[in-house]
């Protein structure tokens, strides 16, 4: 369930599966946000734990997991985790971050 205490819509995250190497760093860092599907690639999960599989699908980043998600994006070997600010769509971590 969405909760104001645990979920913020300030940041959103999505994964470009075309570039995912399947190494699992993100799943280790933030298993509540990233999960492998049977194709061996990482996908984002919504707060109900459902994988979001449509290309470019975004989920909100829970406030308490912001650092883990940002670290995942910075260290992702595929450079394929995009963390964007919802308010203006600016990428704050990931390959398109300034
Ligand atoms: S860290 Fe990046 S390359 Fe590795 S599994 Fe996650 S999304 Fe894929």
C-alpha cells in the first residue's frame, strides 16, 4: 500500500532492460525496488511488489531507499538505471544525469 511515510513521488526510477547485464547489483542494493524476472533482467517493482515490465515503466522511490536506489544507478554496470525527479523529469542519477 502507498504510505506517505514510506513512499515519495519526488523521485522515480526505471530500468532500460536493453542494456541490463543481469549482474544483480541493484537487486542486492534495493530488493524492494528491483527484481529479476525469469528473463534474467532487472525490473522495477511498484509498492505492491508487482514487476513493471513495460519499457520505460517508472515507479516511485521510497524515501528510505533513496540512497540505495541512487547508488544502484551510479554503480550499475549497464548504465541502465535512470533516477528522475518527478517534478521536472530531470535525471539525478544514471547515464543521463548532468
Ligand atoms: S545493476 Fe544495472 S545491469 Fe545490473 S542487474 Fe541492475 S539494472 Fe541490470
